[in-house]
C-alpha cells in the first residue's frame, strides 16, 4: 500500500506539477520571472515595428498594500506591455519604481507569496511620456487549496465481523469546497487505511499503533473496501457566541520551514480575526521554549506560553490591538517547540480569560512537532493531563496541521488520544483557519463515508479495543501548490 501512496503522489505531480509557475504568476505573460528587470525592445528595431513612431517613456511608481492597507515589502510588480515586460521589487515602504517605461497601454500585476495577488484592473496603465505615474495596488488574498477534518468516527452498527477479522468504520468529514474534490476523482479515491503494528521490544515503550485493548499486544490491518458512496450533507448547529484562543508556535523550525513560514501564520491569523471579530472574542498567545543546549533561546517573555499583550489580562476584542501583536511575532521567533506543555499550560488561563457564557475553542497553529515532552511515557502522561484539563474547563481543542506527510507528528498523536479536532490543510494556514471559521458558523458541509478494514487473523477486532490508524486523501484543487496526500489520523473504540 505504501507503493500505492507513492504512485498517487507521483500521478498528482505529473498531472499538476507543471502548472505551478502558470498558476502563481499567470499575470506575468512572459512566464515566471526572477524579479530582475527585463528591458523592453526598442520600438524601431526591425520588423514588425519598422517605421512606427517611438511612443516615448516615463516613470512608474507602484505602492503595494495588503488587504489591511499595510505596505508589502519584497512584492514583485510587473508591467506587461504589448511587446515587452518590466519587473521590480517593492522596498520597505511597499513602493516599486520602474524607469523608462514605454508610454503604451499595459497591464500591471503585483504579487506576494503570502499576502496575495492583484492583476488586470479594468483600466489599462498608461505612463505619460517624460512624466511619472503613481498607482496603488491592494493585494487580494490567495485561496490556497482546501482543507478537511475528521469530525466523528464510530463503528457502523453491526460492523464487527463475527470472527473479528473485519470492522466497518463510519467517518464524518468536515470539508471546504465541494465533496467531489475529495471523494470522487479516480486518482485520489479510495483512501489508504492500512496500519502496520509495532512488533519488537525496542518499540514496546511506544505502545500499540493499530489495535490497543484489554487483551494486550498489537495487530496489523489493511484497507478492504468502501461500503457506501460518499454522502455529502450539512451540519446545522445553534447560533452561538465563541471565545477563540489562537495559540501560535514561535519556535525556530516553524519560522525556518519556509521563507515565509512565520509571516504566513501571522497573516492567516489576521485574516481570521478580521473575519470573526467583533462577534467572537479572541485570546492571543504564543509558545516556544529554550533549546536545552543553550544555543537557541526562546525570545518570548514566558515559557512555555506567553499571552499577548503581556500587560492585558482580559479578552482581546480590538482589531488594532490584535493586529499590532501579531505583527510583532515575526521578530520573536526562536527556541524549540513545547507543543504538549504549551497546550496544557494555556488551558486554565484561556478558560479564565474567556467571555462568560461563550463556547470555548482553543486553536493551535503549529507544524505538529513537540521537542520537549520527554520520553514516550512522559509524553503520554502529559496528553492524559491535557485531556483531563480540557474536560474540567469545558474547552474544545482544534489542532491545525500544516499538511506534512510525516505520520509521526505530535499533533497527530494528540488528535488520536485527545478529544481534539485535527484540521489538515495544504500547508497553508489561511485554508485551515477557513475551515475553523466554518466550524464556528451556524452550518458547515460534511461528508459521511463508511470504510471496511480487515485482518487475516481472527479476533483482531473485539469489543473494548481502540482501533488507531490514518486515512489518506488527495484533493486535486490543492495542486500544484500543495500536491501531496492529506493524512488524517483517527481512533475509534469498538463498543
């Protein structure tokens, strides 16, 4: 089955990989650029421009802002004329300047990898000969791929085989976008749900991977079939007031995972806050810890969690305050990730800061690692404490996974052992927080699927056992930017 996963990843890459350049820089008619200026062809050099009057040239200055009106530095600006193109990069003030721009009607396009794209205004740009044209471009945020989460798992009534060799499991997914993007394309469906048990004393301290129950031991199982066509639907819940805690990982690996790692999380959090305020109260916190080696200290005020702003003990409900605190976070990246301890330490504080009478939802934005929880036994004990603390404070936990294909991330272990929802996106926090917004709404789309797993050995599945595993799905709309499998861990107890 691992080979099947590899084949599907390869098929997805072959199907969409060549579109990356065209998608991101579609407005750049000359293809993907490296940010350097491209000199226009002289108007009177050779056919077909022989004898055409030189239109003259001027200067173009472009101010690029994000959706919140803030200047965007390092954005790429492209002037796209009928016979030439020119590009420039914005400075710290969000301004790009192009000299000797031909005085002809042209398209102007601005692009930033995090904050979005702006191209093709209704009116063409025309730089006056021997003059200067000053224009502004406000970027529209990208919509990157889609996201999904497993909302519920259960054993289908009558789904335990008489000999314990088969088990039918019902899954309820929350999704963004049409269900057909997830569950009908032949390249991506059906899912892979195999599980290889842990055997050998050297791994015994990690506990069972696939089947955990009172009989002890572990057992492997494989995916057999889909028992029903995916059934799309809608969940309707009462209109509620929420207090949402945003807990952001500020460790160095998150910031270094991509050139825009920290900025992408911060910008996604700003988009989320802008969309839900003032109806939802927001508590903002960040986490990181000192590297035990002493070479990589945390830059936050407290470890493992710092609530922001430090001097404010109440709920953050003011957009400018939240935006200001989020904008400071890129300067505070450092240290390692204490994911378990950060969640555990934040629950009581978050509950005390929540608006009375509201539904409490704690959302973590991390890359799924934990660098400090200790031995496997210590990490397991901390997860048990987290589960108890969540229940005692009536707090719901939503974990946002960055879409990494590693099955051993701490966030996935948390999702199978805690009453937590794991939202998996195409490596873009904007998409994942978009699904969180859906989950906070009055209605959100779902898809119900029933899968059968099986084993060659009798009594692999039995009452009281907890079955652990993962579902692997693909979404064609995530390609080419995030063309990779979406891995969602699950656990289900056999009644």
